[in-house]
C-alpha cells in the first residue's frame, strides 16, 4: 500500500505514521508529501524520511480547478493507494475527491460530530470544548467528503477533560492521542482489518 500525505504545518501526525512504517508496525510504503506551504516543517520531516515533496498551492496554480487537477495527477503519478491528510489546511477539490473516493483519511482533534466544521481547527476546537463544559474530548479519524469534518468515522478515542485543563493542555494531550490513533487506523487499513468502502 502506497501512502501519500497532504500537510500544511508541523507534520507530527505524519511523523508518527512514518516512524511506524519504518519499524514495520504499518505494512505500507510512504512515498509522497504534497504540501501547500514550502516552509512547513512537514517538508523537512518528509525529506528526512526519504519521501518526495511536491509543493502545490494557489500561488503556483491560481485557478482552483488547476490546483485540484495538479494534486490529483500528482497522487495518481505516484500510484498512491491511500491519502493521509495530516494537518492539511486547505479544502480538497472535487476532482481529487472523486478520483480518490473513500481513500482520503483525515484526523480531527475532537469527538466528531462535536466541535467540527468550518473554522474549527487548532486551539479553537479545545477552547470550545472547555467553554462547553464537556467532561470528555478526543480524536476522530474519518474518511473525507465534500464537507469539512463530515465523512464516515473510522475510529474514535476519548480522553477526560480535567478541571485544570486549558485549551493548550488539552491540545497537547489530544495530539498525543492523535498520533497513536492515526497510526493504528492506517495500520489496520494496511492489514485489511479495516475495509474501506468501495466507490
Ligand atoms: C492536528 O491536531 C490534526 O488533528 C489537525 O491538525 C493538527 C495537525 O498537527 N487536523 P500536526 O501537523 O500533525 O502536528
């Protein structure tokens, strides 16, 4: 199974999966990172792990359809079987979405459908969790569809929200959970234990 990543930022979730591929916990070959931001730390991480990095963004392709086509064609050229969104801050276009239907995973730092949707990313998610007085939060791995954070859920795991938690502490603990949940999900898919819907 060939993995392709899309990331915009730090890439710690991608790193967790790369490490698990390298030591055999995930039977898959990571080959490509598509990144919109040339200075993202994710590009350094990917190159250090031997992945090719393609920078594709609205600067290079001002027409959104061109950008979408270019992302899709790059993933196709690398014969990517599973696309892993790892902190990718842009919407996936309709061509990429339909060519890779049910083959694009995302992770979100909450128990979806709670605290998801447009504008719910980063600290905002955890601030909203604390404001709402929830006693638990967590992380969700799901297949993407055309709406933010809405596709079918594959795996979810929860943690408690403590009374002393701040948005920052919650983000930190959730991110740790994300790493193990994401690699577990990719590993189960690669081993055939989670079967993705056929399109
Ligand atoms: C994670 O919280 C993930 O859930 C969200 O963006 C963040 C990315 O973190 N989609 P990283 O770049 O993987 O460190």
